[in-house]
C-alpha cells in the first residue's frame, strides 16, 4: 500500500503549558465493506547517521507492501547520506551529535548548534495521535511526543540492544551516558539489535537485502568509512597502505585520488560496489556496517569516535567477535599491515530478521487498536513465532 500522510480526520494536539495532550481514536470500520480500516503505522527514523536509514531501507518497503498497513515515515536529523526508500511525510531537525576537527565528539558544538527550542516545539506539535502504533528507531521527536501523550510505541533499534543489561560494555562504564541512551528517545517496549544474541529480546542485525543478496568479489582492497575524518586527512593517512584503498566520508566534494588511495563522498551505489569488492573494512564503531562486514566474513577493524559512549560499547562487542579495535586512526595505522595479513573471519551469516519484525509490528498494531477500542488485545494478536537468533561468530582472541 502506498505511503500516505496522516488522515485529516485526526485532531490536532492540545497544548497546555509545556504538556502536550491528544486523543487516540480507534479506527472505524469501512462504511461500504464493514472491514476495519488499515492499521496506521508511523515509522520514525533517526537521520543523524547512515545506519538507521540503511535499516529503514530494508524494513519500510516490507511494511508498505503489507495490505493491512498504512505507513507514514518521519525523519529526524539531516546528516545521513543514505536515502530513504520513500519521501518522509515529516522531517525534523532533531538533535545531532557534532564532532571536532580531530574526529572526536564535541560536546560544546553539540550544545551550541542544536535547535533546542525548535525540538521542544516539534515534540509538542508532532501529530502522533492519529496512528495505531509508532515504530521508533532512536528518533527523539516521536518518542517524546508519544511519551507525553501516552501513544503506543515500539522501539526497534540497535540502541535498545546496547543498553541491555547483558550487552558488552567498555572497561569504564559511564552511567550518565547510559542514561542519555535511555532518555534520548524513551520507550517502554523495545526490541534490540546487536552483534550477538545477548538476550531473548535482542535480535541479530538487520542485514538489508541489497547487502545480503549482493554477490561478493573481494579483490584485496580496503574499504574505509570514517565520517569524522576529512578527505585530505584520509588521503594522507593511507598514502603508504600496502593495498588499494577506497575511502568514504561525509560532505560534498569531488572524488580525490592519490596513488592507490581514492576518497569519495557517500553515494549509496558506489558504496555498495566498493563493499562487494573489499576484503577488509575499517570504519567507526557504529553498528550496521560492522555487522554487514561480519556477515560476509570480511576483516573488520573499528575506531570508536572519541567521546561517543555508544561507539565504545560497540567496540567492546565487536572485539568479542573478532574485530580489531584501536582508539584512534593514528594508533591503528602501524597495525595496518599485520591486520591486512591476518586470517579473515568466518562469515557470521546472520539469519534474516526483517519478516519476523514485520509480523511483530503487525501483532503490536492490532493489539494497540484493540486496546484503544476497549477490547482485549489477545483476541486480535495471535502469538508470534520465536525471534530468529544466530550463534555468535567464532573468533580468535580480539586484538
């Protein structure tokens, strides 16, 4: 079914002081057929990085193709170079993490340059009341609007996996940063995603079909994705690399080449082609790209962005499945020849989880509509199958 904006039947929220209040009406039967109206789903995705949008590229087409679902998409943030498969009905500035010229997280720039008053206004005005269920991938506007108005929300995100009590942590655990992970986009019900199944409610990564089904033809080259480093810094850093290097980073610039090193701005098609040809991947300690590299058995090394606690957690988890980890690019470069000569890991071969997630979303939406109509949710939400899990990849001791 086509992606649509929210119906004009939905009343606007009432703002009382700083508290936003809205009613959540149940869907009436169709006047001509007597059948229930499609389940209205809001898919709200974080757009400050490429990973959330990459996951949405796999899930949104599956949701929009389902005959029972009417899907609206919201995007928060403007820093993703990966495009969504549909045009968002709403796009918010959101709250972005900003970095300094050394590749680390800048708390001062993050505090100064984010539109905090606009964020509060967007939360109060966000029309979340017209949906049977909100699916939230770490998107703060819909999460806070849903919390204030008691709208049904199911979080599906990697961050839910990171903050799970059983998930790996760096040696220095920072409770303040963990609270930020919990309250940046709060939820009461969540399904987490992580490299390994640390709990029943934490699934393997969503490996999008364009990566899962793409034939791999590794030819020895190195794929680098370090968005906190500029193109000139990357050209200089890999000038002496023993293999051809293709690097991607954020920004708008003409591709640059020096010897066997090429640096390009993010472009979905070019990136996928480079991934298929790469034998090794060096990237920031995000989630989606490292998971895709592990899935296909490519050598993986990660460099967590300095000051980004979530990436420190990701690095700890990636090390447990065989990734090499370094605190900075300058400290990793002396290890580059040894890493490139190391034995590649066995493919993780993560099982597909997207169709299971669509079924879980459908069950949750039916239950939420039944609850809004005063019916018992169990009458309309059949039990769903157990979630798919993969055995953790076997790995040599992490470096």
